[in-house]
């Protein structure tokens, strides 16, 4: 019954997506992407798919899950250079990120209908389908298994607050979970939870969170003389607080807290809103001026332009007006604030600054983030419920360098303890495609 209800819902949703696709917002972009995905995949496959070479299809919902897939994709490309790789996502936020991956094809996942899923599988003819973290699409799994394609799940997580624990989600996803060939769970609790949702227990192994490997690799690859960091001149002037992926709910608590701290001691702020549209940037700048008064406020693009002209623009507050640079900017931070913890959408990636030994502050809604819990337990992060608590923790870390450095080291240790998950997850992918070879190795 649930299968027919799910298919019926998509049968109604797909025509609706045609209407939404005319909207320039995120939902419109997503709808257009889903509707056009199967033809885009077929077009690429007609020109580039070499069926004599195995192809692994990776899917991840957005950037966070994509980072987890990235660490495995990079290793797969190195280990099996002759294989082809396809990567799909479901969120507009991942469009730019997807283009940076070493994949032969990158684009949106098709609508989860029988026709679209079948068309995409027929075009790609994958040797394996691998989902990252959470975003398992039931019809795509069903059609893949029907074609004899093994299906894996890496960096699999099931937070205590996950909606997948609900009765409706369990009913809709039960068949998909039961059909998974191999699952690499982040930890033992996730493994138990996934087994309870229907994944056969003998198909689940604890492989860790590949996000830690990816974050460590990006931290090591940062060019400290790169354009953005040179524009900020992080070694000059007051200590820098970098606030990443912020929403207005975060900013309403953070900005007055930072203004209060700055009244006692110098600091500079780099703030990267989660959605840097022209309207949202203008609104953020208005609120920054109200909070900080006549301080020098610049956009990152203006600072970069000045740096290219061999000049130096003074700044106290920098608004990041483009995406894709936040992980690099954390290298300029003495302290990082990660947004989403005051917002219903949930906390964003706290592991990026942690990989750079930067202590992390976030709001009270962190319970769905395993990394936030690990940082709190290690002393590398702090949760603040409001303005006063934010002012206290940021002020303490700015005024006590010994405590700040210890928290930064603790944050980095969380990342280091998680290394190796990407290699274990790569082994899962190889096992899906080369089961006989894996059996010989074991």
C-alpha cells in the first residue's frame, strides 16, 4: 500500500514541479533540476558513457552530505582511474559544489518516479548505486535492485531527532532500507538504529564519518596566500571571529553579543550568510550597521578587488557575498560561530573550523549534529542559548588565549580521531562492484 501511495504522491508532484520550475527561488531551481535530470543524464550518457568501464553513481542530498561522498569519490578516482563516476544531488545549494568534484557527470537527481528512475538507470547502467548519509530515494532503490544493481549507503546516520524514525517515514522507506546491499554506519548507535528501520543487520558495518577525512584534507590544502585570505589580512589587527552559514535567527542573537564583546576589546567579524542573495545581503548589512554603528563594513568581493590592485582596504566587518569560500575563511578565525543552531533547519557543518583547530560556538538546536556533540564532549565547542551566553563564551575565549588554544586543539582532536572512515567506505564501494576481489582480500 505504501508503495502505491508514494508513487501516487510523485505522480502528483511531478506536474506540480513544472509550475514551480518557473520560480527563480530555491524550490523553483530544485523542481527544474529534478524534472530535467533524467534527460540531462541521458544526454551525457549518449555522448560519454563507456559501458566497458564500471560506473559508480553517488547521490547526496546537499553540500554536507556531498562532503561525505567527496572523500570517497576522490579515493575511488585514485584507486580505479579507469572507472566512471556519476554524482547527483537534490538541493540547489549543492550546484556549485557538485561541479568541483572529480566526477564524469554531476547534476540533479531525477524525480523519484518509475519512469525517471528507470530512464536514468538505463542511461548510466551503473555497477553500483551509493547514497551518502541519509538521502535514500525509495523508487530509485527499487528500480536499481530490479536491474541487479547493488546499492550502498556510506556515512549512514540516524540522529535521535531524525524524522526517519517516525511512523510515516518508516513505512515509506522500509522496503528501500531492506534492499540495501551494504551499509557503512557512522557509529554503533547508528548501526543499531538502521537495523531497527529494516536494514539487515549482517549488511551493516561501522565505518565512521567520511566528513572528517574530507574536512582534514581541505584544511591541509588551504592556500594561506590565496585571494580571500590575503584580502582579509588575518595576521593584522584585531582577532577575527568568522560566523559561517548564518540565518537571521542566528544573527539576532549573535550581532548584539559581538557588539557587547567589542565594546570591551577589539575584534573583527567575517560573516557568511547561508543564502547570500542580494536582498539578504542588503538586509544583513542594514542590521550590522544597527549593531555596530560606524565601523568599516566591506563585502569580501570589494576587499578582494582592493587586494588585486595591490591595495589594502580597512575593514572591521566583512560580509561574504559569494559561496564556496567559507571553509577557507575559517583559517582566518580565532573563533568560529556556525549557524543553524537558532534555526529550524538545523545546525550546519561544525567540522570545517574544527579541522583548522578553531573552537566552535553554536546555538541551542544542535542535537541532530553528531559532530556538535563530539565537540561539546571534547571541550572543542560550546553551545549558547542566547545573546548573553554567546557574549560570555566568545568573550572568554578572546580574553583567555590559553583556554582558546586548548579548545582549538580539542576541536582538531575530534577530527583526527575520525580519520580513516573514507578508506573504510571506499572498501564498501569496491566490494559492491568487485565482490569476488573483496572476498579474496578478506
